C-alpha cells in the first residue's frame, strides 16, 4: 500500500514496536504515544505515505527528541517543543515543510513525529534514518548520503530555542549536545531538512509499517499468553541471545547520554552463566562471562520482559527483572565500511572489529 491512515488506537502498536526496535534506547515511547494520541484526537488521523509518492522538490523534515532517555522520566515535554522547533526551522528556511520524517525507528522518536504530523496536518513518510535507534545525531543514513544535519533548531520546554549551523554532522552533534545538557538533559529538535529526491535515495523504507506490525505481533502473542520472543526472532531473522535476571546495573547520565552496563544471571537454558550488556542510550555490545561476544552494534540488541513479553528500555532495567535478549541483524547498509565507521564498535571505543550476528556463536 502506498499510504495508510493512523488513528489514536493505532499508536498502541506503533509505540510497542518502537520500544522493541529502539534497542533499549530512544526514550520511552509511552510519553510520545500519549502526545500523539492527544494530537490525533484533537486534529484527526495522520496519513503515512510511501517515499516514492513524495515530489522531488518537497521539503522533508525529521523532528525528534535529543538527550538522555533517563531524563525523560522526570523532565516531561509540554507537547509544544517539537512543533515550535519545526516552525522556527521553517521560518529560517523561508518555506513550509511538506513532509515529516522519523529520524529513527525506535523509542520516543518513533511516536513524537505523529504528534507533530497531527497538529500540522502534514503527512509522515513510511521510513526512517536508522532502522533502529542510535545515540548520536550523525548516526543516520542521511549522513552516509552527504545530507547535512543543519540548519537545525533545538527547543526546550521553557521556550528557549536556537538555530545551529555546523561544518559537519559530527560537529552538529557536539554543539547540539552541549545545548541539550544546558537545557536539562533533553530537548526537541528539527533537523536534516531534505528534498524529496534526497530522501528517496537515503531513507530506510517502510519501517513505520514494520513498527506497527511488530507492535501488533507483540499484542497478539501476549493475548494468547505467549512470550513474543520466538515469533519476533523468526520474523526478523534474529537469534535469542539469552534469558537472564538482572543482578547488577551501573547506570549514569553523563554528557547528555545514559551510559552503563547491566549484568544478568542466566535462566532456563542459560542457567549458571553470567552475561553483560553495555549501553549508551541504546544497547551496544552483549557478551558472556568468558568475554565471548554475542552481538554488537550496529546489529540490534532488543530486550523483552521474560514474564510479560513487553519491550524493556535501559531506564526500565532494575535488579531482579527477568529479561530475554534478542539479537537482530541491522539494515544492510550499516554493515558497509562507511556504516561501520559511523556506528560500529570502534566508534564507541571497543577494540574488536564488527562481526555480523549470524557469524558469532
């Protein structure tokens, strides 16, 4: 289908799918879901369109949250920041946006664009720039196609905003991260103003549809009293890494990121073993007690509550929680040399080279 309509009730599935594909980060989509549902109830459904239906000269703009997901538990947006960021970017560019874009297919940033789309009446494209969630602004497909992140507008709940112009997407991340920290650790942004022609070359296609499908699968499996892990593993060509209970967690907010490591004591087939997962907003590397790698960025590490089957984010991890960790292969272009340079283990300070999920273990 080239387009479809998303109503308030559809946001339940999209938020579930976003929480799963967020690989532990991206922010809790529950907040964004409520914002989207309120906007849709007030303004009407959101139309999601295929990228091929967009005019080449259309102005396409991603809107998203930037900052540490842990901060969003206490620093709730007022619902206007993303809309204000978009308006100020439009004023700076001297033209109105034609299409909105999800910067990532995960977490809060898979739901916030729906709130802005409903409020503005603009369509949302069926796709995103990551196919998952990554912690930094330059870690998107648009960077791989030489699309600049700026001009970018950043806004907070107090009414502060600024326009950033930078010499590279990496510099955009550095400058915007400093402002995000000063804004309380989280802010809303509009960035990567892109033409329809550019978007057709750079977008990961139909990931919004995929989020909806994943969310519906999770809800269906839970209704049948089944954990969704097996079905999702099969659907996404993944692998069940382990099931374990949290026995230790080091989690801190540093430099605008939620960073840390969580240790699991294995259960069921994994009983008697220990596992660790490192994260920077998102889960980055999973390994066992011997140091053997189970999977690593840019492949996805996704967490489900072992009892209830709901997705688990890094800020929800707590002592005693039983979790099933899944590994999911990344989009093909992340496994290229330029993709690995941008989001691979080396970028995050690990010495090991990237090895695809299905070549490990």
